[in-house]
């Protein structure tokens, strides 16, 4: 964050960072010129970052057609939507992936950064329980490893070599 240094006192001249706004004259020489961009004038459209963005609703649709409504904000991270959907479904958030169209959403980006708007619809992909167990243990296995593990599991199940674990 930039913090300007001290300015020369009084109207005798510009400070170290240049002229003060009240010292800037318009081209015609009559009064002060326009305020600098982002200075908070009436015409400024920039919102201070400390203000929350307006509330919106995102609809998350599962593959079976079930819909989950998530109240949020455009400046919320995708991860917060993922956690909310997982909580409403009663499963680990590590098992949830979100997509908009054909693009998987990055958990670290905001909805706005992902190009989503109010009343956006996202697709929910529910991953196998193994993803939740690994995620809770802090393990991020590559997709190829997970795919190979699931293929092995299916092959062992077909061969009748799996023993159910009851907890």
C-alpha cells in the first residue's frame, strides 16, 4: 500500500509528490482542474475494497438434477461456494468440484474473476469418498493416481477379492 510522504506546508508550492489537488489549475487557468482518478469524486465508479459486494445467489446443480441454492457475493472465493454446497449435501468439501460451462472453477479465485454474475448456475461434480479421506489427511493425489486406484478397486471387486470394512 502506498503512503505519501510529507508535503510542504502552505500554498507556497508542491510537496515532494507534486502539486496538491488544490494547486492544480485547469488548462484554461480558471480554478482547480479535475480530481485525480479514483479520488472518490461523484463520477468515480471504483468501490473501496473494504466495502462488501452486493449479495447474490448461485445455483449449484448436481448431475441428478438436484439444485442447491447458495447465497454469496461476487467477491467471494469459489472455495466458499464449494464448502457451502458440501455442507448442504452432508459430505466433505474435498469431494466437491465446481464447473461453469466446460471450465472447472479454481477454488482460489473469486466468482467475479471466474466471470460469474448474479443468479449464476454452476455444475457440481461429486467425487468418490476417497477424495474426502485423502483431503482430510492433507494428501493431494494426482488425478492419474486416483484413476488407477479406482480401476484397481473395480478389478478387485469383479474378481471377488474385496472385503467390506464396517465402521
